[in-house]
C-alpha cells in the first residue's frame, strides 16, 4: 500500500533536482517549492498523483485558506503545483494538469515598510564608530553595507553575493553589477556617500579577510559574511540609533524605491534599478508615494486641515 506514496516522493525529488540543476533556482526558492510540494504529497496520501483532479485541489486550497494561509502564499503554492503537474504531464505520468484553471483567493496587498528620508539618514549617520563599535573595522564594513542597501536598492542576497571585482567596476564607472533572482544580472548606480563608505571599507578589508577570500564583505572569520549576520548587524545598528521597531535589509530597499519615486516620478527607472521583471511589482511604491503626498496635503492645504475642537 505504500508504493504510490514512495513513488510520489521520488517524482517530487526528481522535479526539485531539475529545478536545482537545470533551472538554477536559488536555495530559498527550492526550499519554498519543497514545502509546497510536500503538501501535495500529503494530499495524495497513498494514491498516485494521477487520481488528483481540480476538485481535490480546489477543496485543499479552500481548506488552507480557512486555516489562515494568505492569498499570496496560496498563489505561490498553486504555482508550484502547476509547474510540477506540467512537468509530470510531459513525462507521461498524468494526462492533464488539474491546476491550470485554478486561481488563489485574493487578499489585500500589504504595502512594504519604508523609512522616511529623515529616518534613513538618521540610521546611516546617527551612530559614530566610537559610540557603537569597539572594532572600527567592523563599523566600516557595516556602514558600507548599509549605505549600499539604501544607495542602490539591493536585495540582501545581491549584496551578500558581491565580490571584489565590484570595487573595480565601481571605481571605473560609479556602478556595480549584481546578480538577482533567477540569476538575472543588472547594473545599478552607487551614490557618493556609499562610494565613500566602500572606499573606507576597502582600505581596511585586508585586516579581516582571509588571503584567498574573494567576497567583498567578510565576517570576523575572514570568510564571506552570512545573510543572517547582515540582518543582525543592521538590527543592532537600528537599535543603537534609537529605532523602536526592527529594520530589515528589505526596509532599506523599500526606502530607496519610495524616495527615488517621490523625487523622480520615473516608475520605469525604479523598476529597472530594483530588477523587477514586471512593472506591477514596482507599482506598489506609487501607493506609498500617494500616502506621502496625502499626508503633506492634509497637513498643509488650508481646505484640508481639520478645525481644532
């Protein structure tokens, strides 16, 4: 009775191997796919995948939604299942894809957290090395990382993946090339403050880095700093600067995007600099911009201000 379940697990493993080897998905994406496909294996139980139809999928989605899974998570789950069933169909394992006509329930889109311009500057400049960090080299490294996040809107994985050749390109052109989602590369400009911080870090990097280490940003051990450590160091900096709420690397990316859009109004340019494949992903920042303008209007316009009671 356990044969179909074992076969299901093997097919899922083969599919994940394809995503890892041929399509070169990131470790984070593969982990999410593995979790979503594990739910599919549980749904099938001891029966082969061929018995699952659209009604089974629809009921499962409704059940998960009732348990609190968001529309965004369900959309990702259906995308993973749809891709897997498509692959299974091409292998001759099933005759049709039961997920093709299904869509996840809509959920309200959560606006990204972003700092104000003043908060961003306070985070980056409000703490001096002698106040916050006894090891001046680590302070220089952290300042360079955080300035670069805000200057260029990098993702955490993009910053962590930078190598020393990024400095050479920066000095030649004022830009760096980063590798984003799905191994797509893009060139982003780097502001003067971030360039100054990177120059200061580059001059001190050799005191930490192992002799053959190629990573731009390294840990105390001399090897590439982990993404988790970058997050911890930014959270520490935020607390030292007086922030009550956590500040994440993505917060600086969101702040970069919203501030750039407020000052330029150029949605396409912001899309390119963020590395969004679809402009729909970038349009969320127009809502942030509208909120900002609405707040100014409410405070400043004589016909908008409420009378004091």
